[in-house]
DNA sequence: AATGAATGAGATTTCATTCAT
DNA sequence: TATGAATGAAATCTCATTCAT
C-alpha cells in the first residue's frame, strides 16, 4: 500500500528523466552535475535518489527508452510504407531514417552523451554486461529481418547473418560517431554510399566480380 | 644553449610518453591521474609539466604519433606486398591489418582511451578543430589512393570520393568501437563482410543489380 | 523549507567565522589554508564551501563584521560618556579607543591579516570596489559627526570635511600599520601626539600662528 | 681574484634589480614569479640566484635603495630651496614632495608592492628586525631635524621627539596606504590638511586653546 | 517520501629553489 | 660562472552520495 499512487510515482520518475535528458544533452554526461538535474527538474537531491540509485542509473533508464525506440523503428517503417516494401527498401529506409534523423533537434546531443557514457564506463563489469545485452537484443531484431529477407529470396549474403549484424550495427554507429563526436559534416551522398555498401552485403554481390 | 642536450630531452620526453601510454591504457583517459604518470615514469610532477602543458597535451602527442602510424600503414602494406598488389587487395589488407591488429597487445587499450578522449572533450573548440584536421589529413591520404585506383581502372565508384572516404573512415572506426568499447567479439567473418562491403563501394557494384 | 532551521545554519556559519578568525589571526591570511579552517572548525571542507564561496568570501564576512563594530564605536562612546561629552572629547576618546584597543588580545592579529588581505588583493576589480564602499561608508559616519561639531561651534576646520575625513582615516590606519605590521612599539605619548594633531585639524588652529 | 670584474658583477646585479623592480611594479610582489624576472632581465634562473639568495633578498635590495632615496629627501629639499628655508617649510615641502610624488609614474606601484611585502612577511623574525632597523634609521633622521627646529626656536612640541617621529612616519605611510592600497583619491586639500596637522604638532599649538 | 546540508577523498597545476652540466 | 631542467610539497575547490530531520 504505497503512500502515493503508482501514477504519481511514474509522473515523478518521468519528470526526473526528462530533466536528466535535457541536462545530459546540454552539458554531456560527465559535465552534468546531479545539482543541475535537481535545478532543472525542481525535485530535490534526495527525491532523485529515491527513484534512481545513481547518475549512471539515470543514464541507463534513458538509454533503455532510446533502445526501444530504435528497436521499433523497423516496425514503424513497415507500417508507414505498407506492404509494397521489399527488404532492401526496408533497410535503406532504416539507414536513412537513422542518419538523417540526426538532424532532428536533440538527437545528436543524445548520441553524444551516449558515446561518452559508454566510452567512459565501458570497463566496468556491470556496464559491459549491459552493453552485451543491448547488442544481443538489437542483433536479434536485425537477424530475424535479414533471415526473412533471405527466405523471401531477396538477400543472399555470403557470410553468416550474425556477422552481418555486427557489421551493420557497428558501421551505423561509426557513421554517427564521426558526425556527432568528430564533428564531421555528414552528407547525403555519404549516407547513400553507406546504404549501398550495406545492401551489397545483404544481397551478396558476387565477390569475384566485385574484387576483380 | 640548452643545459642538457636535445637528445637527452628527447629521451625524457619519450619516457613520459611511454609512461602516459601505459597508464592511459591501463586506466583509461579520465581515470588516469597525473600522479599515476608521475609514479610510473619516475619523473617528477614538475618535470612532466616541463614537457607537456597538461594531461590533454600528453594525449594529443600520443594521438599524433598513432595518426602517423596509421597514415603510413598503406605505404607499409605496399612495401611488404610488392608491386603485384592491386588496389582492391591494398584496401583489403588495410582493413584486415587494422581490425586484426586490434588483437595485438595494447592496441585495444589505446583505441579505448582514444574514443574516451574524443567523446569526453569533443565539445571544446580547440578539440573540435584538432579532430577536423586529423580527419582531413586522413581523408586526403585515402582519397589519393582511391583516385589512383580509379585511374588504374580498378575502382569505379558511383559516388564522390570524399563521401566514400567519410564512409570508410567512419565505418572502420565503428567496427573498432563496437569491439573495444561495447566489448563485442569481432569475428574473422565480420572483418571479411566489412571488407566486402567497402570493396563493393569502391568498385561500384551495379546498384540496380544489387538492390534488385 | 530548509532541512535544518535558520538558527542552526546561523550557528554553523558563526562556527566557521570563528574558526576562520582564529586561524587567520594565527597564520595570516595567505598562510591560512582552507584545511586549517576545516581542522579548527571541525566542519568538513564541503560544509564550509556551502556557506562561503571562497577563502576571500570568508575574509570579507569577517571584515564586514569588524567594520560594523568600528562604525558603531562613536555611538558606543557617546552612550558610555553621556551627554556632557563634547565633540573634541568624542574624537579623542575614539582615537584612544582604537589605538589602545590594539593591546586587547587578538586585535593586532586581526589588523595584521586585514592589511595583508587588502595589500595582496587590492588590484582585483571587485576588491577595489569593495574597498571603496567601505571607505565611503566610514567617511559618511565621520563627516556627519564633524559637521555636527561644526554646527555646535566646536570645530572650525579650514579645509573641506571630506578631505579631513581622508586624513583622519588614513592616518589612523597608518598609526595601526606601523605598530602591527612594522612591529614598532606604539607609546601612550604617540597616541596623544596623534590625537593632538587631529584635533588641531578639526578645530582649525590658526595657520599663521602655527606655521609662524 | 674574481674571474669577472667587480664592474661586470655590479652591472649584472643592476640588470637584475631593474628587472625585479619592473616586474614587482607590474604584478605585485607575490604575483611575481622568478621566471618573470628571468624573462624580463634576460638572465638565467641560476644567474639570478648567484647574486640574490631569494626573491625576498631581491625585494630587500630594492627597498634599501628606496630607503636611501627617502632619507636623502630632506637634504635634496634643503639644497633646492637654499638657506632661506625654515624648518616648517622644510617639513611642508617634504610632505608635499612625498605625497604629490605618488603621481609620478611607477611610484605608486613601488609603494604597493612594498606594503604587500611587509604585510605578508611581517611575522618572520628576520623581517621584523629589518623593519625595525629601517624605522630607527629613518627616525634618527627625522629626530635630528626636529631637534634642530627646536634649537632654532621654530618648533616647540609638547611631546617627546621620538613619539612625534612615530606619528609623522606612521601617518605619512597611512596617507600613502589609503591612496595606493585602498585606491582612494588623494586630493590636494587632503595633503594640505595633513601638513597642517603635522605642523601643529611640531610647533606645539597650545592644547588648551585648541581643545577648548 | 522528501529535503538539502554535510561529507571528504581527491585532482590538477604552480613555482621557489637546487644542482648537474 | 652560467644555465635551465628538475624537483615536489603544497593548495583550492568539486561533487556524487548520504542521512538526519
């Protein structure tokens, strides 16, 4: 019998999350002080620690929400495009959506503090395992779609699906990293080139031909 | 008229660099305290500050040395392989060299603290411009090789060379990032898949064919 | 809605002030480390910084309290002496009070670190303006008393009141400075001579006569 | 048999003194780094320490030179004014010379770092005794002139000459202090008022009359 | 549950002085 | 003598987290 209702707690939690997202975006992860979140959320230090064990926990909550969004993206695209979509187009749309989506306000900032978080804490045991879970979850999504593409006769990769998954996830992150961390302009042509390369991989362009 | 010779000073500088490289690798960039470098190098605090203005300057020196190494890598490969090497093979070798090279002791650690450095400090003006210079330098190297491949009739990319450069540099970083930061196993197959994808891009696999 | 009452906070603030006053007196301003104040007050480093932004702020608080005391001194003397006091006597008492008061325990030490503070930091903008405010406040007090003395027909200075104020404040400080900073014995006769000189000024001893 | 002549050494010493004077004036005593003096003098760190044991010794050398100047001031005034000068005029000239002299370039800066030096180091034994010597030397000069003024029938102080000396030296310092440390404007009227007051003291304005 | 004052272990950099060359 | 690289003991302020109220 909680003294305040679950609804109230959820509202409060969201207030905190929103404030954290805002401040992390503004200052980056390490430069954000708990006091900044206190100031922006209007909730007291103790209040925040009631709902989140640490600054880290706050990030992880945000990261999980973002992960859901990204995992849902294939479904969203499917829904938007309707049934006439083939798998190649699905992937193309996905890459464009993610990379062009970086220009939406706030998105780069989130990517920025996320990269910062992982690279700062990647050595900690519990962070390692968390990263692994996230990767696996995402890889599953990807693999199942690729497999469907293969079943549909559209994809014919010459290498195992999981390895393709590694490449796709990694390189997509790399495209984002160079843009948001190294601050290099990301052009439309680069996005197209990237998509082409990934599609080649999935479709299985004949190596011999390609490589001479 | 220096009190001690330039040689001695160079030796001392290297002592410091070596110690910093060791400690950064061991603890990561932000977790490294100047005291750690002092302890490991056996050189006094003031002594280190005689040669390097800050921890940041120490990192940048290391990063510059690594950049040289990476920029030289194409030449090294050419020299090793002799003249019979074609450009496709040159790139394949390059990708393998970089990615398999991660298994050499110390290499991952260096990548790790480098990612950490850039993601932590990427917002600072002078770091931004440094990142940009490094990117441009590297892009130049890459572009000139791709252009030679085109002249040789081996490459026929369907997109501008600079955009290809962005994709290659970014995605290669991404491959490394996922492995060293997210701690995901990097398989031989993934390296191969990655190389295939990049080669498709350079050779210009016919899009229509590829994408249906 | 403070977690602890305002009273408790005031007590804590005073604890810190007292400790700072003690340590400044003991070691001087620049030789006092925050750690000394921490040790002597028994309050944690962070606790002190909760109440005072810096060592400087701590000094200024002390200095303001002392300023109040000194500004009140004329009133105190009036109250003690009753109505039969004339303005000449008021000033004489004031000079004696201040200069003989230096022999009270702790007073010299306070003067000492105050001189140190001002001479060390006098070039900083915000310190300059602070010094100016303090001077003006004090000058006002002095001027209004001198003016009353004039109205009462007791004083007849031959120069503007503000300039007299400058001389009185400056020279009184000088008397203190020589004693506490240069460590020169301050005799009763010197105090008397000083008072005579200042009184001449206020009363307006005929110049011709004086100067031949 | 010195390897380099005394002349060369004297030149070198002066080079250092000049540089120190310049930098102390520019930055104040505590803010001056030995490296600043090295940079400005063009003489190496070791070189400076060959001639002066410490930063403190450097200040003391400068202070001694200035003391000589100030001690000579009475003679200079006498010489300039010729024999028709009486003692009252001598003192008046002296006060004006010192106080108006503050407007000469560099003079305030010297006063500033001198006050800083003494107030920072006044607690050290050897500094205390140095200050005492300087005071005595100066007091002697002053006393002997006052005595001559008495002999000449011009002065008739009602208090011992040494106490008058204390008052004159102290208050003159105080006038300077308020101007250069507290940054308060020093007016012509204030200087006149100050001179009047001191002259009253020397001439011995009848107390009863003055004080009612 | 909520508050926010208190904690205290750091972390970077400075600089007078020394001394090997 | 002259040089200037090396020393290393400080010293200020930060901030995630706790816990008495």
